[in-house]
């Protein structure tokens, strides 16, 4: 019996160009109305949402309509004076995910001086566990995403000395699977998003020697479906965000040429909303800043000439990473 592959069918009239003006308007209009239902329902991820939208604007060489000073002011107000961590929204509990997003925003705008950096360092170091892992917040969830967030944040503020990096590496290495991939914890299923987190972590800590390079690259390339899109694990539908998680990992591994770039570009273009602007997870779905950011970042890795160069480890403009003198490990072809 033939195996059915879960996929989407692309239309024949895809607009194969980036609709820059519509995407810029989409991001700048998103979340501006505080009376809107979506505004109230997204408090729990606001700072990370700001990072997605603002990174998208940076890659399109555009500025936020509310001005950078207002953004910095808001991020500063989200820092908890007691723990030093940064929350998704004012008066919410701090979390390592939003702490990273806040630091990425402030580094992009060269405004780290707006927050208590030592407070951030104290918060991150307080989350490391005896086995080297990191919890996401004081409630204790463990995940390799949080290992990535911790190491990435500390590298951006030049304070990797604040944690036990060697033990942190040991924990991430323990999450490697027989297929070359990585999961959220030891013995967890390989997943493209978590692979990016672990590969990014190892890129920053200069330990890509722990990776089964070609085995992992093959697993990642197997994520490409007939539509050209990429999924996060076997038997799942393609999603624009995996264009980033997979391509960034392949780029760090020096195996970017192993995917069909033109087919993937067509899939990403098909996910643009030609009316409202923005990118959706799949063609015909509702656009949002998350998929817009990672769709544009993926196109940058694919060499789109009109999109700013993105760093595959940090998902930040390469110009910012150069300014900070950061040199994460990247394997050559």
C-alpha cells in the first residue's frame, strides 16, 4: 500500500516576490489597538511578539511606527526589579524566553543600557540546574529551548562566565538521538525547532564537534515535502516557521545546499497574504508576526537580495552581530 504524504498543494498563480510595503504596513499596524480582542489575548507573549515584528522590520530595512524610544521604554518596564528577569508584559512573571527577546531587541537598537544587565545575568544563572539544564522560570519546566535562551542571552551581554557552560553542554549533548537530531530532554523525539535550539547553543559554545553532522543534515533535508515546504518532524504538514528552524541549522552545519532552494522559495512566497500583508504558516491561513519574521529570515538565508542578511545562530541582523563582535561557530561546506 502506498504511503500518503501529508502536504499542501500550491496554486499555479503564486506571486514570486516579497510584498515589502504590505508586510511593513502589516507589522506596523499589528497590535496597535489596545481595545482589540487579539491585543488582550496576547499579553502572555507580547515582548517576544515585539521581537518577531521588529526583527521583520529590520530585515526589510524599515522602522517601527511608534518609534524605537517607546519600544525601549516598554521593554524596560517589563524587567522585574527583584529577580532581574524580563516578562512578556508589564506585571507578568519573568521568563527566560522573553528575557532573550528583550535583550535581542535592545542589542539591535544598541540600548542595553536601558535595563539592569547584571539583573538579567543573575536571573539567568539562577535558573541553571545541577545537571546543567535550565528551567524556563521559577516554576521549573526544563527544556533545551531554555538552554539555548540562557546561553544566547548571556553571550549577547558578554557574560557566559556567569554559568557552568561545560555542564550545560553535557546536558544538551545528552538530548541527542540516534537520528542525529535533538529533543527537548533526554530520550525526547527529535524536532526541527529543538534541533535549531541545540545547534545554536553548540554554535555559541563552540562545540559543534558533538554533532553527527551529515546524519543530522540528512534528517533535516528529509523535512522537505513535494510542495517545497518543510515540516518539523515526520508526517506533519509544512509550516513557514520550519523554513527558518531547518535552514538555520543547515546553514550552521554548512549543508544549506542540501535542500531544493527554489521549491522552498515558492512555498514561502505562497504563504504571503496578498491582501493584508504578512506571512501565514501555510497558504490561505491567517498571517501573523511570528511567521512573517521567520519567513523573511528564511528568505534571507536563501539569498534574497532585497532582505537584510540574518545571522543563522541568533536570528538577528548580521550587522548587529558584527557590531557586538560575536563569532558563533559555523561549519564550512
